[in-house]
């Protein structure tokens, strides 16, 4: 045995193998030792980070929407950027550096136009996919006073479309995420962050004049960007801005859209092929606003194979209380598919319009109402004459000065949005008139209470009116309104069902008057 060992010990191959084994063991020992040391240091740091039980501690509070508080530990890079931003916003930043950074915009907009943009006060409501891209573009282009309004926090699923959020920002308020990133790009921009939900009840405060510094304190908003995807908040914002003559532009739905060539800018009365746009337009018309608000919308039409609003899973319905799945009451619970590029297209289009408008840069596209005013006037006049004729038959004498509870905006709402500009009976688009679908129980006698005050008023609800051609209305008047027949005796089942659905639709929107 000893002779075998002696014989192999002198072999070169054996010596090499032994050397390799010893070297490997030494390397493995060094690696495992280093890892053990790192684990020991990590445990030590973790234990050191645990506060002493005898110390006083202040619990971190969540916002009223359940999100993280905006005050959090900043990285060293963020701390340096925040310090630079504070100095820049106090004036400790060379204006030549700012003008150099804005050099391309300066030659495009001219010195005068850029100065208008730099001195403007702009509010962005909604800081998600559309709002974040709009805010980033405004800041990079020279806007120096921006108020950001959004109640929500960055989520993992929103990173596919948010302009500035990173993984580290998940769970933090969107408004502070945008501020933090843009302060690293344009440190002179002053941000007024409002981590709140916009609603009509708080509009006075959220859209109040600028109040962050003495130089421009009290300056009213030069523009408001509506980047909200909740219909109730959107309508309240647009209605408030319209009533208070605040310039506003609204972004309609980017969800389920994929064709950037279909994105356009126009008056809200021209927006089509978009459910959010249609619902917004209808509710605003009920509130008396049918035109005068520029919107960004897509004319892309839905079709087979294209994305659509996802249905809720059957197990969620079985659980009950489906409304609790939404972020807040009245918010959408179902998932709307969004291609990450489209909110950026909408956001940049909104920002582009605002930048050019504030700077006074000429634009070639026209934002105008549909050229159908004469049609609406004709329908309103015809409806007025029709109702006067019915009242005259009832009371047996001329009814002079009869008032009807219908305005031109109501005519626009009914003709365009409820009856799609066509007759409910035949689908013909010409010589239209609005007439009662059924004979009311009280007939067509003017309200006696109004007559006591010397006025003649014929009450009815908008949902009771149906769009027909004048020829169809004559037959309907003779056989249904004055002849005692029911609509079911005159029209087929398909027509009856269509009218019923449209009247229910009108009744739904009439609730928002």
C-alpha cells in the first residue's frame, strides 16, 4: 500500500490534481466566507435599523385615499436634485442656462411667445398616462408654474403608459412622482402638488389662483388640462371652467385605441366614435354646454378583433357588491385595455395645443361647432309650431306666446345624441321635428298655474319627445296624439323597442340636468 502511494505521489498528474483540489477548496472557502460576512453585515444593519423600544415613534400616516404619504426617504440623487430645485426656484439659477435649455423652443415660439409660456400658470387635472406626458412636455417646453391634481398613486400596471414613474415610485402619489422627476430636468419649474380627488364641491380651491410665491401670487389659471378618465369628475371640471371662463382643453378616451393617425383636435360637439366623449358631451348638453370646449379625441372605430372593455369575472358577480371593486364610488370597476403608446399621443397633443395657444403661435386646424345651427333652429321652430297646434285643438282657440320647456341646446342633445340625427320611425335624416310619443294624461292644455301669472306654459319632459320627419309627425298627430290610438297600434315591434331604448337613454341623461 505504501509503495502504491509513494509511486503515485511522484506522478505529475497526481500532483496537478491535488493542486486543483486544494485551489478549488481555497476559492470555495473564500466565497462562502465572503457571503457569510455579507449576511452578517446585513443582519447587523437590519438590527440597527430597528428603533429602540424605549424611543418615541410617530406612525406614518396614509392619505385619505389609502396611499403612501408623499414625505419619504429620498435617495442621494433625489436629495441633490431637490436641493438644486429649491435654489433654482428661489432665483439662484442663471437665466442664460434656462434659455440655452429652451433654445429650440425659443427660436420656434419667438422670445415673446416663450416669455408668455414661461410666465403662464397651467393646471393639469389627472396625472396618469395622458396627464404625465402632458405635464412633462409643458415643463420641458418652458412652463414654470404648474399645478398637478390627482388623488391616485402609481401602480405597477400603470408603468406601461406613465411618462415618468419608475418601479421605485410604485405606491407613491402620482403628483409627487411627476414633480420629483421633472425637478431633475427643469429645476426652475415650480410645482403645486394637490394629492386630492377633483369634484365640483372642491373646484373653487383646486382651481384657485396661484399662491406659491409673491411675484405671481393671485394669478388666475391661464389654462386647465382635463386628463381625467372618470366621467363624473370630468363633466364637473369642464362645466366649472365653462361657467367661469377658464380656458380648458379635454382629453377624451385613449383606451381601446391603436391608430395614432385618427387622433384629432376639435370642438366637443364634433367628437365622435368614443364612449367617454359621447357620455361627456351628453351630460354637458344637459347642463347647457353644447359647444366651446376643445377636445382631443380619436375617430378610430371599434371593430372585430379590436380591444374592448373587459367583462368582470363570473366569480366577482357571485361574490356580490360588484361596486366595491372600483377605486372609489362611481369609478369604473371593469378593466379598460390601454396600448401604452396612445396615452402619450393624447398627452402630447393636449400639451401641443396649450403651448401654441398660450404663446400665440398660429394654428391651421379649426375648432368649431358643427355647421348645423340652421337645422337645429328649424327643428326648434317646427316643434314650437307643432305644440301650439296641439294646444289650440285642446283649448279651442289660438294660443299666443306659448312657452315650451325646451331650448336650442336641448334640441341639439335630442337630435344628435339620442336620435342620431335621424327619424326614429324610418331612419330618414331630413325635415326633422320633435313630437310627443304618446298623448299625456293631462292632454295638451297649458298649465293653469302659469296662466294665473299671465303666461302660457306647456309642460313635458325631454325623454317624452321623439324625432320624426314632418310627414311622419302629421300621421302620428292624427292617429296617436289626437286620434286615441296607441303607438303599438301604428308601428312594428322593432320600432317600438328602439324608441323605448332611446327614451330610457334620454331619461338617464336627463337626471344630470
